[in-house]
C-alpha cells in the first residue's frame, strides 16, 4: 500500500513537496504543484500545512449550541486577533468535551481551491493538519521550539503554536515569550547547537535537543473534524440529485405509512367481525371468545367433553389417556409396561411384577379429579373375567368400535409377563363417578 505525504508550502498551491511511503519507508520524494502531485498513483494521502497557512486561536464558547455556530459567529469571536480581512478568512472549529474550543483560521480561497482539487480525486484523505503537530510534546507545559528552515515556530500546547518570523538565531518573539516561561527545561529543534548554549546562559534553561518528527498521526484533522467545517462540499448537480432522491423517499414513506394505517384499520375491523362471529358460533360451548393461545385448547376440551357425554370416542382419546396416566404415575416406566389395549373409551394397561400397587389408591383419586375412572386387578383375576366373555366386544357405547374381537381380548401367552392390569375409563359426567373411588 502506497501512502503519499504532501507538504503544502504556499496558499496558491503552486509550491509543495511530497514523499511516497511504502511499508513505513520513503520510496520516493520530490517537489511540484499540488494539482500535479495528486495525479500520482497512491492509495491514501496525508496533507501537512506549513505553519504560516493556519492560525490557531483559543476561544470561549460557553454553553452555545452547535446549531447556533456558523462561520460568522466564529469569526466574530476571533476578529480582534486577525491581521487579515475577515472576509478572506475561513474558520475551522475544534470543540473538546471538556468545554475548551479552538478555532483555526485559513485563507478562504486556499480552502476552496484545495477542496476542489481533493473532490476530483477518489483517493482516501487520511487527514489535513498543520506541520507543527508532527513535532511531539515531551510533556504538558514544556514548550517545543522549532528553528529549522524558514518556517520557525514554538509549540506551547497540544493545539497551540506561534510563528517565529525573523531569522535571528533566537527570534525576538521567542525572547519575549521566554520572559514569562516558568519551566526549567525546553525542547529544541535546531541545526545550530550554540542556540542551546545561549538559551541556557541567558534564560537558565536546560535544552533537550531533538530531531524526531512524528508523521502519520492526526492531532487535529482539518478535513473531517467533529465540527464538520472542512468537509467536502457536494457539487450542485449531486446535491440536486440527493434532494430529489430524498423527496422520492419521503413520498414513498408517506404512502407506506398511509397503506400501513389503512391495513391496520381493516385488520381491526376484521378482528372485531371475527370475534363477534366467534362469540355467536361458540355460544353455549365456552364463555371466553377473546383471541388467545388458550382459546383453541378450551374449545377442544369442551367439544371432547360434549362428545363423550354422547358416547362418541375417538382414537386420539387413547393418547390423551396414556399421557395423563404416565404424568399422574411417573414411577411407571417402559420396562414395567407389558402391553396396552384400547377399546372405545377404555384403555387397559398391563404391568409386570416390577410395578408396586401400594400407591395406586392415591393415584386413583388424582385421576378421578381429571375425570378418569381407574381400576386395578391382578392379571389372573382379569384373565378369568375375560375368558367368560371371550367372544364379546366392547365398544364402550361409542360411535367408534373395534371391528373384531381380537381388540377386546388378550391371549394369555402374549401377556405372560403381566402381573397387574389397570383399566382407565373417561368419565362423561362427574356425577357418574363412583364416590367410593375418591374417598
């Protein structure tokens, strides 16, 4: 991945230098116009502005809302600190979470021209910031003085720096600033080491000589900072297209909401109609006609009970009987069951000798509360009773009956392991239940 470092020296964008970076190493470098340099092949670009191209001013915004802040408002705050005509200035705001705010002032024509050049590129702009932010601070309160080349400056904090205009070894502005400097050390970038000796002799400062420059780290990104005052501006055609698309989306959203409301109204009307019809159809069956997950189960139970009162039984009753039996008597497992027979409304369960019948009276009472009559016999007694009616069938008085006698009789050889027999019978009405079974 190729990254381009672009150093802009002048506001007319005719003087700039560049470095091509691959895997953190400088691959190539040169000088030229900004427009020409941006035509190079690269994936991303970092733009560094000469210290003279931006003026940083600390301001007090108080509790002013972001919506009330515009260029005119910001320029009114810093107007007294500007040497240029105010109409030629473009403010860029940095508002920190702790309430502190800074305004960077750049030339408006420079700002517009640079944005136009960047808008023609599809490359990624990592950031735009003044070059002084590449000079690292040792710690808070310790100034960094940069006296190399023509663009000299002193960086006093994370965001503030001041230009040193003259070319004296120790610029006049720096001498005036040092009169109020309270620290005993200072960081110095210089090609003339005698400057350090002079600062130590005159101002009793311990100078730390440095040459490191920190590239690739954004301190204050002028291009897309939170203030959004240096973002790319859309062309008029693009803006019109976006607004037109927004209107279409708005119309679609309104139509969708209207359709949704109409559909909801129809659904409520249909629900009311169905509920009224349901109340009429289920009159006499159940008193609850509200739509709920329990309604179908209530109706099914009621219809089943009504069918049983008429002597009508279905094969599904066997599953219901067996499920209730196994839930009521959890001690019965598959190893105890020797066989199962169902005829009409009666389920017969054959159990082997592993079954302990001592707890059956309690289970019999519980089953009775569920409208199920339960009787228990030892297998020999049951077999003797069956032999006397071997040729008879028992349809339980229901509409569904066995088609052969094999369903009502059980061959003793088949049930040779059976020791106990439990008969389960659906009780159509509670008053038909033998009261002796629930005492």
